[in-house]
C-alpha cells in the first residue's frame, strides 16, 4: 500500500506519511537513519550493534523509487531504499 502523501519537515526533523486508511505517521529522521534498510546497515544491526547516529541528522532529499523512498541524510548516507511496507511497520 502506497501513502497518499509524503512530507518532510526539516524543522521538526520528521517524515510525514498519510496512508489510505486515514493514518498519519510521523517518523523521526534520526530513527529512520538508525533503521536504514541498506545491506551495510542491516549487517551492522544483525551483529547486534547499534548504529551511532547524531540526533541532529536530517533527511535532506527524498527520491521516489515506486515501491518506496530513497532517503538522503545530512550525514551523507544515501544507500537505503525504504519500501512502503517497511516504513508503515516502523513505529511513530
């Protein structure tokens, strides 16, 4: 299920997703960075390590990939593509 709308608030440091079921989801930029689904970040978490992410990190660019979003972060990380189902499963 794709969201109806996607917004990025740099001042609130949150990504906003509006889902067809009426749910509004706000996701913290730093938490999104910690939960990056790229292979490198996933391998890091699978080893039981917690990624060190500066709480001030921001999403600076969004690139639609059809099935999800590629997020570009202010720390330069841009490898993760976040499928819609993955984003929907993250707690807000």
